[in-house]
């Protein structure tokens, strides 16, 4: 973020240290913004606001992949008892059955 000439030394210092802190916390949290927000005592929206203000919203490396979500518009795999259709979550079928409590060796 460019600093205006009228910024006080304090404001320049505050911006620089806040930017450094945000980068460090994101690095420590593996770029998991939810964890970073909790660590900083902020809401996720508050963290995003700070990231935007400090031009960090898209920087800091690749984003950590979030949990996989099943799409609601497909009929494939909608019946938990059937093995037909796609393997939602890309888990091996035995592992998925174990997680649902349907498989015992």
C-alpha cells in the first residue's frame, strides 16, 4: 500500500508492522485464513478487510484447500447405501464405507 506524504511516522510504522504481522500469521497458519483470524482474535470478515487494506488478499502463496463439499445437484451417490455413482470425496470405497460404519473386516 502506497504511503501518502502526509502520513505520520507512527502511521507508516503501524502499516508496515501490521502488514508484516499479517504475512507472518498467515505463514504460521499454512495460509488457513480461518485459523489466522482466530489467532488474531478477529472474525474472518475482519481479517479479509485487513488483508484487503494491506494489499495481501491474493498474496502469500497458494491458498490452503478447504474441505471438499458435495454438490447438491447430482443424483450420483445420493443414496448412502448404494455404491453406484461417483466416489464423492475421492476416498477409497472401503474407507468411505468404514467412515459410514457400513464396513467391518
